[in-house]
C-alpha cells in the first residue's frame, strides 16, 4: 500500500478541468515569455526560433542589450534571419536589400531609392528584458503589457545567494505548456515518479499553503537515493517549497540538514501546441566545487527524462476533460485560477 488518501473534489473550484492545448497561442500576445538563453545569441549574427504561426529573431546590439523582432520583412515577407546583421545594429533583408535599424525598427537603407525618409513602415520589434540568463519578450499590445512576475521566484527566501553556485540548461518536451507547468507543481509526483524521491512513502507529512505567494510548503521522508541520504544528513525529512508565477515559471526549493538548499527554477516557452522548451537553472549552496556541476546536471537531465516518460505519453494531451482532484493538487488549482484570469477567460 502506498498510502494515498481517497480522491476528493476540491470545493468551490470552477477550474477542475485542464486547459486546451490550443489556448497556448493566446500566451504569445498576453505574456512575457522566455525566448532564448543569452549564451545562444551569437555575436553579429541572428538567433532565430520558430513558434506557432510565426518566427522570432534575437540579436545582441553593440551596447550589450538585445533586440527581438519578427522574422518577416514588412516589404515582401522574406525571412530577415537570412540576411546580414552589421556592426551598426542594422539587419539587411536578403530579398531586396532593405536595411532596418534594430534599435528603432526604422528603414535606414533601401536599394530601390536614395530617399529612405519616404519609405514608410518599419519591422515589428518587441519589448524585451533579461532575467535568469534568458532573453524575454512581450509580443502583445503595449498598452496591455502585464507585470513581469518571474523575478519574484527567489532562490532563497531572504535573497542572500552569495554562497550559491548555479548551472543552466534546457530541453524540449513533446507536450503542451499547461501540462508541463502543472507537472512542475504536482507535489506527489516529486516523490513518487523521481528516483531521488521516496516511492514507498510519497505522501507529504505536512503541507502549508501560501495563496498570496502562489506556493505551498511540504515535507516528506527522503529515500535511499536522495542527496540528503547520500550526504548522511541527520534527520529524515526533506522540506520542499513549490511556487509558480503565471504563465510559465515555477520553482522548487529543497532544504535539508541545518542550512543546505537546492533550488530549481524553470521557465517555459511554447514551441507548439504540443511542444514546450524547458529552460532550467539549478542553484545550490553545498557541493559547490565546479567539477561537481556535471553531477548536478546529470541528475537534472535524469529528472527531466523521468518527466518526459510521463508527459509525452499522456492520454489525449491538451483535450479539456474533468479531472479528479485531490487535496495534493491544490497548487495546480491555484495555477488554473490565475491563468484563467491572466488569459481573460475567467
């Protein structure tokens, strides 16, 4: 017996079914989204990524800032990513040579005319910012720009990260963003699915809910393969704080021993209705030697592989159905409520 409690329906919840995968398109125009890692943007070249029904470009400007713009040339629809990006921060279309300033988006040169002032129009650029080693973009109506929430997910509650080391990576999962995000917020799966957990006793010992912080704090007995056990930490409980920021960010902060902390922070980008890019960062204040980064990366990739084995084999993924929700799904319900409001569907 695994000790699961009998399923109960969460009371007074309207959002008791999953989102449709097609709803993910709406995120492109109502959300700040992570586009790429800073390290993925080459000097004096264009980084290009295909999204649903569009393609986005990112370039690094001479002052170290970034420009994010639509790949479509407004002249005749050619791909700007196939052109050249020069040392004056201009991108030149490969079709007719029209050149655009990536800072102002305006036309600076056109082979068909010497008087570029008479050339009306500009390329489509998007507001961008850098956070967590990622370039983010907002591609919606400037007057409806939402607050940027992802930076509220702290590695430690007091914000003191001087003793922490970090390493980063990403992978793609053939599953819709909503299902991937909810998987990150699933308390039971942490201890039941993952090899570092405790499948023989996965239920949390205690759970504390923090609605205003979109988080919960729970404890469970660590298993034989957990870092706590391998490090021979005194006691038998792991403290886990899970939190999210809509639409696409989540964090899991694991504490054990007197002051050992490992925080995994994740940001998601929808590449398609059934494909999601997972940008992850691991932050720890123990075993901080550089040579051990590969060990933590290995375990992170193992964790993602275990998640993919479930998520890429869901039954009818992205098709809204009523679901049996238990008390352990409380954080998922909070995410659905917040997302309904975020996308204007509440």
